[in-house]
């Protein structure tokens, strides 16, 4: 009753922690790879500078235009 947790519960907790950490890492990676994190970075920068951010739609349009006009040659 107030003692140490059962070893089985400790194992489940460890597995749960690993799964949660893996899910967070996967979410971070996907957001970075797709550019989703760029919006959050932009909004944070605007807040820090005391500026009102443009709309998400306009932000994405500007990003697309920039990528179209500043093409980088890649091997893959």
C-alpha cells in the first residue's frame, strides 16, 4: 500500500516513456521536414519583435514563391 511499485508497473512505465519519446521525436522530425515548424518560428519571432504576423496563407504563399524563384540544385 504505499510501498514501491510492482516491477511490472515500472516496466510498463518505461515502455510508455519510450513510446512517448519516440512519438515526440517523430513529430518533431516530420514538422521540420515538411516546413510546418517554420510558421511557429515566424510567429515567435514576430511576437519577440512586437509585430503582427501576416496570415498563414500569405506566409505559405511567400515561402512557395521564394522556393520557386530560388531553386537549389540537389543530387537527390
